């Protein structure tokens, strides 16, 4: 699994995704557009070499 460094914003979004929040809900909390959240999620998946939220949760769990 690739492990490029995530930006602070990407980490924020990854943490919110792990809580089960939707892109719309994350956008509302962070004051950004849903499209921006989706773009960050795409970048996160690409950087980590993953393809879904389950793999993201697994990755984030193993960070601790």
C-alpha cells in the first residue's frame, strides 16, 4: 500500500469519512463545497492506493 503524506485538510476529511459522514455533511462542517470534499477524497484514495471507505478506515485505524 502506498503511503504518501496526506495534507492537514485531507486528514480532516479522512477522519470525518471514518465517522461515516457523507461528503455533503463533511462539506457543511468544514465550510467547503461537496465537490471539493469529493476531490480531496479522490486524492486521498490515490495517494494511499486504496479504492473505498473500508480501506480508508483500515488505514486510519492502523495509523494509531
